[in-house]
């Protein structure tokens, strides 16, 4: 075998060890170590070629970011020195003015609150429903108090009713205490102005039962 | 060109100058004239080696990307001054190494008051380290693809012949023969890394 065949066998993990002198085996071990380095197998990201051909300004992106940071700090320090100490109240006033402008001019969401009262079978119950128009429909968030949790095999169902009929808007069991109940209606509140909650039996019909526990009327959508 | 003394007077251990450079004289001439296609050809041939040097020096991919971009931008700017008889590979390696070092030097950490800057303590990479990386990477790039894949799997992924065969869906014997051929090429091309330390003529 020639010398480079011996070296090749030594480098080749699958070949038999040819038994080389120490100096050569040490050098080849170092070479084999380099071959196991990922830097020798990776390449630049594909988009870099176009950047090279486009003649992009070479920038170390990290230093670029740091340069910007340094420049901003220097600019800020110069402004601070120029303004002295009175810039703080001026800045506070500007921020307050901006906040007031935002509070006044910010468009309000179309939200309506509806109070629901407990009926004879749930006299201690009450709720406030906040209705908000969303792209997908009418979001109804129900804040309930005084309502007992649904019994075994039972659940609460919320409905809206109008001249066209009754539409379900969601169910809940209220077994883990308070917290808002989020309901959704796919019909307009203006055409279904009545909002009420019933007790339903699991496996029962998908229509409102006679057991109404909360009821209210939406005056404005 | 960068002369490498391998101690092998027969020259059998050397790739030819054409193969080493991988760029024909017409392309070099076009590069000197600012031709973008020539720059693209140079990039296609050497960008991986430049990347390997940058990553070896900087140990950070974002910085290596910046250094690679800077290398070829400098090539573009200084191509006019390239001597057609000059070793293109050595010239490019020199630019790549300097670009990587410059990127490293620019890693400035600003102080909070914005007035002073603290320089990160940097250790200059050895010339030999970059040179060796360049030599190995250009050799790997010259291997036929089917052999390079096997070498990568066996060294980088530490896969056995049987595992490689299963993954590539080829017989184990084919893996063995490809590996043998590839390692013989590498042993020949990289003999100067084994025989004695390189002597670089500048």
C-alpha cells in the first residue's frame, strides 16, 4: 500500500487501522477532528449570494444595532444637556396631553350592558351582560352572581329571543364559582332583544326549558 | 499562487492549479473588469470556504454572515487590482480572514453614558487555523457529491457504514467503496497537513 492509502485508511472510520508512526497518526487524528467540525460542513444562507451581487453594504448586523444604540444615547445626552432640568415637567405635560387626546379621540367599541334579573326559581340570582359587536358576531360576556351551580345532569343555557324565534347563544354549568361567562350570538341583538338563561337537562330537547333563571331585555344593540 | 510544500517532489499529492483555483482565467479576467457573473462564479466556488473560515474565526453565524458578505464586497472593490498570475485562492483566503477579524474587532460594547466604548477582548485567530480550515473545506468541496455525503455522515454524524447504507438506500459495499475513494482523495489532497507544517509564500 502507498503512504496515502495508509493515511486514507487511518482517516476512514470504517477501515482497518494501518498502524502508522505516532507523528503521522497524531496529525491525522487532528485532521479527523477537523472533519467532525460543523463549520467545515455548513454554508452561507442562500440569500447571501444575492446580497453579494446586489452590492449590499457589508455590515455586522450586531454592530449596526449597537452603533444605532450608541448614536441614540449620544443624541439623548446632547438634548438633555441642552435642555437642562426643566425638560422633565415639559415632557410630563406632553405625555399627559397625549393621553387625554387618546382618551377623547379613541373610537369606542359598540358595547351595550344589559341587566338580567333572577326569576321566581332563582330569586337571589342576577347578572350583567356586556354585548359587543365583533367581526364574527355578537360577543356576550355574562357576569353572574347569586346563581347556584347546575345540578348533576343539568346545565344552564343562554338564549336570545325575538319575533323570529329563539336562538341559543351558549351553555355553562357554573360549578366552579364566579368569573365571566363568554357567550356568542350569531344573530343581531336588535332583532332578538330578549336575553334569558334556562336550566336544561342533559339529553333533553335543544329548546329552552320552562325553568328560566335569569332574564333581561336588550334595549339597544 | 500559495505554494504548499508537501515534501512530495513528484507532485502526485497536489491538485493541479486549475483544480485548486476552480476558476478559469477568463472568469478571473472578467472579475477584474467588474463582471457580476464572474463574481457569482467566484461566490459559487468559494463562498462555502469563506463561510467556514469566518465561522471558525468568529464562532457565530450572524457574524460569519457579515464577514462573508464583507469578504465578497472587498473582492468586488479590489478585483481590479488582482494580478492574473496571483493565486486567487490565497488572495481570497487572505481577504476572508481579514474580514472576519475586522468583524470581530467591530464588536463594540457601548458604555451606559454613551461616551466611551469598551472593546471586547478578542483573541486573534492563528493564520494557520484559517489556512487549514480553508484547505480542508476546499478539498471537501471538490469531492464528488456522493462521496462527500458519505464522509460527512461518517465524520460529522458519526454514522456507521450500515447506518449510512440504510439512510442512502444503497448496499453497505457501496458505502465502503465511496468512503475509501473519498478518503484516498482527501489523504492525497491534504497530505501537506500531515507531513509537516505548511509554508506559505506571500
